[in-house]
C-alpha cells in the first residue's frame, strides 16, 4: 500500500508561510480596524478612522506622487532593459553579460545608495567633474529631488527588469525578424510588430517585478529625495516609529498590499495566454521555416 507523503513534504513550507507571511498580514488587517491608542499603538476597539484618514488631502498627494514616481521609474527601466535584454540574448558571451547584470546584487542595498550620494552630492564626483570642465563653481543640485529618486530607483531595479526580458527574448525565434524584413518591414517595424507582441509575457513580468518594489520604496526616497519626494513607504515608517499611529500605518500597508495583489492576480491570469503565445510562436516559426524550404 502506497503512503501519501505529500502532506509531510508540504507541511514545513505551509508552516513557514503561515508564521512569516499569513500571520503578519492578519495582524496588519486587524490593526487597521482598531482605534489608535492615546500614547500610540492600538486599543481593542473597532474603528474605521484609519481608513477614513486615507482621504486626507496630504496623504492623497503623497499617494499620487508615489504613483507618478513609480510609473515613471518603471517605464524608464523597461525602456532601458529592453535593448539590454536583446543585446544579451543575441550575444555569444551571454554568461559574462549576465554576470555583469547580477554583480550589483552582491553589494549591500544601502552601500549602493550612498555610492550615488557620493556621485550626485554637492561635493560629489559629478560636480567635481563639471567644475574641472569649467562649469559654475558652486555646482549643481543633483540630489534631494524627484529626478534623483527616479534615477537611483532605475539603477536599483534595472536587473529585475533585464533578467525576465532576457529570458523571454532568448526564446524568441529571430528568423521571424528576417521574414518580416523580407516582406517589406523596416528594422524598427519588425521589432515593434513582430518581436514586441511575442515577448509581452516578459515585458509584463518585468513591469511587475519593477513596479511593485518601487511603489513601496522607503530607503531611496529617504536618503536621495527631498521634501517633494516623500512616498508612501516613508509615510508608513513615520506612522509606526514617530507618531505611533499603527492603525493608519496598517491601513496604508493594506492598500499597498491590495494593489500588489491585484497586479499579481493579473499576472497569474496571463499565464494561460503566455503558454498559448509560445505555441503560436512555435507554429509560426515552423511555417516560416517550411515556406523558406
């Protein structure tokens, strides 16, 4: 008689997810519906004050700023990652180039942020270089603005976009581009009308892997940005550590988590479409090869 050991194999993972994922989420959900304590923390009294506070104009302004910065950084990251992933997929030394993409992960997150501060600061490398070239002596304010935050966020999360794009482009049949050129399409048209539709799953994955962490970013806006770069991650941290308004911090966290869950759900819905797209691409590739023969 065969014994089913599936439960025993899955039990450690289920316990891990319950203790370190489900339980904290449950605590945050409960806290978001409780009343703020007089001296911080929570009181065991049901309240919707935390969610009604989300309509505060100041908080809404921060939310729209967070959305704007996240969308801008994600779009620019994808635009940079696309040619990078394409060049790696077409290169002979793929392992070397992938190694160069992964190398930044070996350095601590904060070390990389402070490296950018050393580059963009008033007495940083970039201003010293501009002074040497004869620009104004007082230098330029590259730090503590939204532009600096977007720049550093792009640098931080660019590998998260390059890797899934490379993985998808590497499976693409590049003979389809040659077939499109033979049919009269320009080089750009062949990329836009043939390659991009076939690598949509990789683009969607790259957007997902980039937008979600950027939307909840905390360290980069805190260290690189100024007063116009305050994001929801900073609001959550301040509500927990400074004002000790745990219900408000929990309600904001739940809103961010809900947005993240919706994006993940949309990604899951695209999986069947992705598999169908791969089958269609293989069929089209075979037909092109047969026609060429």
